[in-house]
């Protein structure tokens, strides 16, 4: 992980521009995988880095910066989804023509993204943080300000719901 190589230096050792360059892919990826809308993810990323600029002096270490960026990105992504009063499925459908995917893998991937996008916001974010960002329950709990047991139970509920929806989708 790139941030661990910088973990021993002070946060002020990197300029703001270097911080943006180092972490922009992570911030955009997290927002995009939640929102499934490139423009919205770019807006969220810009907002997150603007907030970082104003809070930069509060950062204690490079690891704190990474944690802070993930936490703010998670919250801003959820806020953006709520603000738009729409489900992420709309963004997925607009991303490509689901009626003519090139192959079975692409169809399966699109179907899985739709299923994940249909989850309630908190469960969707937990699934994304767990499987897209490869974070553990402790890290997810810290980012979402919930207990590890809540993370685990929400993750299990989300997986059960995904299995049920996948079963319904296959029969339909």
C-alpha cells in the first residue's frame, strides 16, 4: 500500500498537490463504486480534497490522512446518493447497454453491480468497503462509526439479501 511507505514521514513532508496525486485514485474509486456515476464521483472527490485542504494542519500522520480521506469519501458518497434521491441502478444502466454485453462475464459483472446497487446505503457501503477496498470489519466500523459486530451483522444481512435477489433474478 502506497500510504504505508510514507507512514514514517510527517504529513507536512508532502505538499497538498502530492497528497492529491497520491490518493486521488483511491478517493475516486471508492466514490465511483458507491455511486456508479463518473461525474458524481468526480464531484465527491473534489469536495473531499477541498475539505482536506482546509483540515490539513489537523492531520497527525500519513495513515491518519488515508483514514480521514476514506471516512470523508464514504460520508460524502452517501450524502450525494441521498441528495440525488435516486438509486445507483440508474447510473449503471446509463454506463452501458445491458441488452448487448460482449460476453457472459460482462453480463455477470453488470448483474452483480446492479444487485449491489440495489442494497440499502449502509449495506452497500459495507459491501464495497469489504470486497472492493478489501478492508476488514474493524476498519469498516471505524470509517462508518459503528461497532465491529454491527459491521459483521450488516455484512451478513447484505450477503443474504444479495443471494435472495440473485435467486429471484435468475428465476425471472
